[in-house]
């Protein structure tokens, strides 16, 4: 009941989050795709985990302390916590904007609502900090306390919406989270063969392996294979292009090394499942998931 009401309330914001999200996304996409090394750093590719999710805990914890210190009449401690909390919010926002630059559809709308709430909370916290900083240092102020209390409520609402972007809409979730690593050899069925009955060389080819779809690249006698569904947001890798031994996703340009599925360019922070391929007795090929 409550969940339905909250979802309806969030969805009702689509009239403004959709156009605003598209506008902001256009700029952020343009900006972050010009600095892929920074974007990868902020996405968390080096960590194998979305950095934004790691950084968001710090400001929420620190800014909760502001309320505690205020209630204990520790004005200096509250002002320091507030200053640090604002800096932590800015760090988390940077990582969040990097993720946002490759977010589509409903997740983008919801992320727009999330980031708008967070920016409003941030502005309120800045107002609260200014109110506290009297000429002789941190001073106790009922107005500053009330503003930071309201800011925390907005922050909590923003965190709820942000959680929804991940848990309900699956943004930045590994698309292979629930895929088993079965080691059984299965018959591989390439979607295309050349005139000699071989897998065409040097370009991505779609193939079926049981219930899974793979992307294959043949290099001479060697056949390299990855799962076709991009770990970032499900893009079809067989429609991507080869760049220096890696396959580039056509949706947001993540790159995975064809030999082992390692992610070498974001926004994906997850490796792609890789497969071993061998010739079958009697013709054709078979494949199985590479051990981790
Ligand atoms: S779906 Fe986003 S990079 Fe592939």
C-alpha cells in the first residue's frame, strides 16, 4: 500500500523529471565522455563496484551527527560535522553524476528526482552552515538547527529515491548477478557461417549456447566468446565493434577484453562472463563458461 503510493508519487514527477533529465543528461554525457579516465574513476571501474554507492554512506552518517551535536548543544562540533558533511556530499554527487551520464529511460527520470532532492538538501545545508558561522566562530542558532533538520529529511527522501534507482530499476547492477558459472560443455550455434562453414573472422558474431546468447570473435583458429548481454545495462555486444582486442558495447561504450571478459573501459564496473570454445568431434563447436 505504502510502496504503491510512494511509487505513484515518484512516477508523477515524470512531467518535469523527464525533460530536465534529458537536458542535464545531454550535458553530463557530453562532459564525462570527453574525460573517460575520470569517468571510469568516478564510476568505480578500478574498484569493481559503483563508487557512488560507497560514497553516499559517509555524508548521511556525518549529517545525522549534526542533529545529535545540535541536540547536545555542541555548536562547534555541529558546525564541523556540517562542513565535512557538505564536502562528503559533493564527492558523492560527483560520482553520482558520472553514473547518471549513462542512465536511460525510467532510471534517468528517477535519478533526476534523486539528484534534485540531493541538491536542494545540499543548498539547505549550506544555508544552515552560513547561519552558524558568526563572527567569533560557530554559534548556536535555532534557525540553523531547523534548516539542517529539514535538510536531513530531504536528504533521507533523496536517499530513498536513489535506493529505488538501484534496487527497483536495477541501475548500475551487474546484469549477470544471478548467472551461474556452469562448467558443462554445450553445443554452440553461431548465427552465421561463411561459405567454407567457418565462423566469419574478425567481426562480432552472435551465437546461441543453451539458453544463453554469446558474442564470438574468430581470430584464425582461435574463437573468443563472451556473454552477449553487457554487464552494465544489457546492451547487445554482438552489435558493438572491436577495438584493440576488446568488444565495445553499442549503448554506452563499455569495453571488455575478448580473451577473458575483463572490463577495460566503463561505465561498466563489472567483468563480462567469458567462455571457452572448442571444436566438437563430428563437426561444429561447443563452449562452456570460463572458470572465474
Ligand atoms: S549497456 Fe551500457 S555500456 Fe553496455
